[in-house]
């Protein structure tokens, strides 16, 4: 019976260990490790990573199997709420800043390298911000604290936002509400720095790094078009808020800098991509991101299905319909760049992960139609003490 007791005690211990491992989900211990790298014996790893991350909300709205920290909520607001929000944005006394590819209102204060220099958020945003803070299951979307910063972006057809990351000033979660017209948000792997390429070896360009047949086609088709670095430089030169174009190639700054030091008006980090897109397979493996394999069929010749203008594959894209909410966090926030093409029609290629929801077939062209307004809602992790407020 002593042996039996020992066996029982041992079994209890093992159960406790297994339970703890399940609760804490080994995959979540390192946000860079994803479900596909997880030992299969932990069921929470298959498609989930993390305690909160495994909540019902995230399970319900996860949309792209290749990018498990990307979430999409169709019809997050009803048409009346959309109309009311659009009225408020248009009536707002806040100053619009004209950038090269969009107009921008910055609400909640100025994002500085040392944190947020806070300013009051307009009262019309309160119900939306309260609702957003409560999404995502226990603890809410922003780590138990309310969002404190909102960008209002306005895009006319033909306008967009170049590949960028939102940067380390923010708690790594963003929720974007789309109003008025659709657009496609595209995710690609963050480029490796020139330094990393030199010291770790490998290819310094996506084009050279994945010279499969499809990529050769991409090169041929797009050889006359500027790739991202050139786009970035052109945009920077055109931008009224950017005092000087940044030389390319250039490392993404480790933190957003004040404008005078080359930072952006919107507090975000904009790497000069300059075609320095990391070898696709290496990028995907390093970030634990699964491959999205394009089907090279029936596409118009000016587009290469699921690739950016440098020939790099997108990890995922999302059709952002009016009234929808997109949320991305963790690796989608820190390991990827996101962008909206400067087009008046969106080519819905196979990388667009949510076409099914709308009964749209890949290969469809979707006119952007009219002005799109987006509300980018985030929390700046550090808020400057009031004594330093201007
Ligand atoms: O308009 C969007 O959907 C994207 C906006 C964005 O990426 C940003 O404000 O940082
Ligand atoms: Fe962004």
C-alpha cells in the first residue's frame, strides 16, 4: 500500500506539472515561438499561444492561419455608428496633417521617444475606446489598461501607407476600425538589417533569396517599377513633415525619434526597405511564421499574386471592409511590416485571408471607391509625468 501511495503521489505531481504547462502554454513563454513550433502534446499550442491569447475572443476572430496574431471582426460597428463616427471625424477641430499618401489627425498627445506627452482624447471617442479596451477576453485588449492614443488616417483612392511597424513605444497591440471605404492591409516580414546580413550571412534581398520560378516572373514583370526603397524615398521627399529623406539602406530606429531626429509625425517607425527584404524562407523560419504559398493562376500581368513590389511574398493580407475591426499583436506587431498599397483598385490575391467571409473569389479587383477613414487605437506604454507636459 506504501507503493500504491507513492505511485498516487507521483501521478498527482505529474498531473500538476502537466496542468501548469497547459495553463501557461509553453508557446506563450516566448512571443516569438508560435504554434507550429510547439510540441504537439500540448493541445493549446495547436492554433493558440498564450493564456489571454487562447481566449475565446482570439479563437473566434483569428483569421489568417499563417499569422496567428492577426484578428478580424466583420461589422464591428453598425452603419449608424459608422455614420456618427465619420461625422465626428469630419467636424473635428483637430488639425489634419497632410502626408504624401494620406491625411492624419493625431489624438491623445504626442508620441515621443520617452513616452506619450498626453493630451485629452475627444469625448466622442470614449464609447469606442471603452468597448475596445474590453475586447480580447480576460484582461482586455491592452493589458488591462485603456488605450490612450488614436490616429485618424484618411486615404483617398490611390493613397496608402508604406510598409512600417508601429514601433516599441506602444504596447504591442493595435486595433484599427475602418470606416467609409475598403482597403487591403498587407503584412510582410520585417527586413533584416544590413548589419545582420553582413554578420549572419544569407541573402540581403528577398529577390535574390528566393529565386524560384515565380520570383523570376516577379522580377521580369516588375522590373520597370520602383521597389519599396525607392517608394519610401520618394514618399519621404514628398512628405511635408519629413524634413530630409533618410538614406537607404537604413536600420529601423530602435525607438521613435522626435521629428527633428528623423522620426515620424505619427510616432511610427518606418524602415527604408530598399529591396532588402529578407530571404523568404529564412524570414519565415526565424519568426516562426508559416509560409503562404501563392497560387500563380489567372492574375493580371501587372500584379504578381501575393507579392510586394520587391517580389517578397506577403505573410498575409486582409480586406478591411468598412465598419470592420482588425487587431494585430505580438509577432504580427513586432516581426512584420504592414502597409496599404497606393492604388485605386485593390487586387484581391490569394494572400488575402478573409475573402471567404465576403464570398469574394481570389483574383477579383475591388475599387477603393471613396475616402477611407481609419481609427488606429493603441496604448503608449509610457506616459510622461504631468510635470513634463507642455
Ligand atoms: O489605416 C490603416 O488601416 C492602417 C493604419 C496604420 O497602420 C497606422 O496608423 O499605423
Ligand atoms: Fe501602422
